[in-house]
C-alpha cells in the first residue's frame, strides 16, 4: 500500500510546478508543464482551457513518478492579476491577459483621472501600474464584447481548483492584487468595480488560503487525487514564504531569482501614510495567505544584474564556484562596475573578474538593503530572514548578505511556491492543526526563531 501525500500546484508565469510532499515535509516528486502564452497584436494572452490543461499535465507528471501513492489534499497557488471571466454556466468568455501585458496603459490613465492615484493606492495597497486586474478588465469590456456578459471572475489558482472540482471562491491574497478590493474592509471597492465595468458579484465569496473548498473529482492520470481536499494557496510569492517557513509577524522571505522578491509578513492595518509611502516606492501592500496578516512585497533587479555580469565575464554555471572564490579573496573596488537604472551593466576595461563579481554582489545587496529600510520604516524591523532560490548557490552573494543583514537562514526546496501550496493543503485537510505545525524546508543555517503565528 502506498503513501498518503500532499500536493501543491504553483501556476507561474513561465511554468506550472506540481510538488508531492509527505506529511513530515519530505519532497518526493516534482512535475512541470510550460505555461502557454500567445503573443497577439494587443499583447500576451492565453486561454482558460490552456491554463487548466497545463496544471493538469504538471500534476500528472508528478503523480506518474509515485504510481503507488495517493494524494489526500491539493493546494493551488498561482501568479496574481491574470484571471478568467465566465458567464452563468462557468464557460470562459474572454482571453486571459498576462499580468505583465501593457495593453491597458490608456485605461490606467483614465483610472487615475477618475479615482485619483493617491486614493487608488491607499484604498487598494497597490502602486499605480498597468499590472492590476481592473484595468485589464476595463480593456476587455471595451474591446471584447463577450466580456460584457461576465458574471464571475476567477483568479488563476481559483480557476484551476474549480476545474478539479472545487467550489467557486475568491482567495484573499489574490483578490488583494486585483485593484477591486478595499484593503481595510476586505470588501469590493464599489467605485473601482463600477469604473472598470465589473458587475456586482464578479468576485466570489472571499476565503483565506488554506480553507477547504471541496474535494477533487477527477479520473484518468489524475485518479490518485480523486476525493482529495482542495484549497486555494493564494499568490505564489506568499505561498513560497510559507514553503520556506517564513510565517511570523516581521519575518521576511528573500527569493533570489531573476527578479529578487522580498516578502515581509506584518500585522494588518498600517496607517494610510505608511501605505502611501510604500506604494510610491513600488511596494505592494495586501492581505497575506496567512490569516490575519498583511504582506509587503517589493522587488529588486538583483538576480537580473548578477546574471548579466556573469555572462559579461564569460562564466557559466560550472565556473560560478571559482568566480565566488575569487570575489571573496578580492579587495573592494566598486569602480570596476557600473549598473544603470534599467540593469545594464558596464565593466571597466581590464578589470579583475574577482573584483567585478565582488562589486556586483555588494551592489545588488545594497539595493536589497535600501528596500529593507523602506519596509522597516513602515512596519518595524525585520525579524527572521529566510533566503532561498537559485542565487543562494553563490557563496560571494551569501557572504554579502550576511555582512549586510547579519544572521539569516537558507532554505532548500525544489519549488518553494508549490511546497507552500502543499503545506496549506495539509492545513485544509487537518494534517496540520496550525501554522506552527508546518514542517520547514531544510537545511537551514541557523535554528528557526519562535516568531510564527499561532
């Protein structure tokens, strides 16, 4: 007889990841599928059916690796902002516009003119960008006639859960990134809904990540999940914070990828002036996947810069260890490297590669330090810092981080977002009774502090 496992699905911008986990936290299988996008004359988009198919293929890929096991709970996390519009019969009516698509620039200008930039940011916790769902919805209403008949909108994770048999709900952390949710009341902001042409009820019943929303009803290559408890695990960055054990008030998760994201967990209801300062600095403020917590999410171009410097030095992955060693032995010389505001790197002619790499790791860490100070001023000092992601393999970067931030933990997991989704699934199914029961990803460089939520 096989094991009982938890499954986490993370529908990301580039790919869908599905991770299978034991209750003790051991990762036993990971499946993948590409996230499909089509470039049209308007921008990047896909179909609701393609998204669901990719999620099913990733989950089937993971399940095929453990054919004797069964899944007791499935959590689904996803990219935010993109969504699926359906009519009363739950049939999709319009394309899914990518969150990073900029076709809604004119709509953003109109939003500012009608609602006001400052009002929008304080009410929603979002900077004035073309990223959010409401301006893309307005574009669809104006350009895709069928969209005007929409009676319900699913965020991506909610749509996938619905396709597996889940109830029609809206998860709070994803709703926080639509531009429709009033941050302080947790209710739809009527003026924003009306401006975008969204009917009352477009967002469904709001739930917190980890809430049971039904059971899976499927078969074929997904039959191992039939009857499993389903839950929405929310925004993938925040699910990843759960996946690495960054669960406590004041804790921060540093995701060292191409875009280095920083997820700070804070108590809710910051003052309006703090929200205004944060959003002006490009930090989003919203409800967390953790109950009764807010999330501050900011990013730097740290990983992008490091990748460009590494390429300019002609060093591939196999040469990173030697480059790190040279950087750790080198003297500081920041003048050997220039970094523009759009992450273009210029290396001084004849510069020593060790000095260049040292300058790069110190420069991107200084960017992270500056962002951290903005978060500190708004919400109080950081407590536990957890670092994960591909660039943690650079010993020179990690040395720079420890010099700047002091004690930190590193967490090893194949897919932090999918792991967090699986853990929240375990919470929904009763495998874990509270956040403090969730197993942490290891190894860690220092013991976990007792700062988690009850």
